[in-house]
């Protein structure tokens, strides 16, 4: 029987950390447990938000930091109303590949925009809906960028606008995620990715099972 318990999971991490693969594996795992699951992503996830994603990630565009921040939040506002809120209301588990922590890590810690303003905008765009649990998949930026580029190679993209940023930028993003994980230890679970897909999945499943038990959802 399908379980009608809704909760909100986000998956975060630097470039090439394996979020997309792990999100799909987690969806499958939860469905096998009887949950109804929707998998979505940011930026994007709805028709309009995906259009904004195309602007944000186009490597031939020059986007100033404030415009970048506003576009991520604009995409989020649309995505929240069209996908996240209605699915949570219908009793689905929503897994979102990136969410508000990415904005703090990338636009706050790496681009140096004011974190208090970002928090306010995050709250406005997300209607103050906060993830119940967040998996931060950690990868050493040098390694992650190599992985991301090898995935993109087939598409001949040579990397999107953010992937093309300097190693220094990506190190700041990672430091940002570390600080967020330290600040919100009850919500953000830091997961090591260097031991491969299976080991990473095992650690995510262990953490989700603990969460489900605590919430009486198993
Ligand atoms: P990805 O979904 O393929 O990881 O690509 C999304 C890119 O957008 C990634 O480089 C991280 C970046 N990003 C931000 O800079 N701020 C945000 O708020 C979000 C959601 C993503």
C-alpha cells in the first residue's frame, strides 16, 4: 500500500558530486518502501524555471552576481508554486536536486553577496518551506570538476557557466557547505563520496532510515 506521508528532501553538493545519480537511487529506494516520490531540481523543475535555468547556465552569457542571485530566486519562486508545494500537499515525498543551501554556498560564500539578504530572499522564494532533511555530498572540487567535465564531454558542452568558474571559487563553495552543515547539524547530513556510488548510497540509506524511524514513517 502507498504511504501518504509527505516530506521534503534536498540533495546538495559541489560540481560532480553525484547528486543526480544518488537522487534517482534514493527515489527508487523510497518507492520500494511504499512512498510516492517526485524528483525535481533547481534551478529548473518547471517549464518557466527551466527557461531561467537555460539563461543561468549558458556559458556564453555574462551575468552579474546580483542578477544571478535574483534569477536563482525567481526560478525557485516558480518551482515552489508549481511543483514543490502541490506535491507535498498531495502526500508525495519531494526530492529536490539542489535548493536554498546552494544559493548560500554559491552566491553567498563564493560570490560574496550578503548572506542575510540571501536568507531573506530564500525565505520569500521558498515560502519559508525548509527541507526536512538535506544530504550534502562532499567531493574535493578538483576531482568533482574532472568528473563533471567527463560527463559533459559526450554533450560537447565543455562545462556550464558555473562549472567554468575557478578552482578557488569551487573551494569557497565547498567551505560554504561545510559551514552550513556545521550550523544545521540536525538537518544537513554530510556524506562522503570518494568511495564510489554504492558506498555513498549505503550511507544515504542509513541516514534516511534513521530519519524515517525518528519520524515514525517506517
Ligand atoms: P546542476 O544542477 O547541474 O548542479 O547545476 C546547477 C548549477 O547552478 C550549479 O553549478 C550550482 C548552481 N546554483 C547556484 O549557483 N545557486 C543556486 O541557488 C542553485 C540552486 C544552483
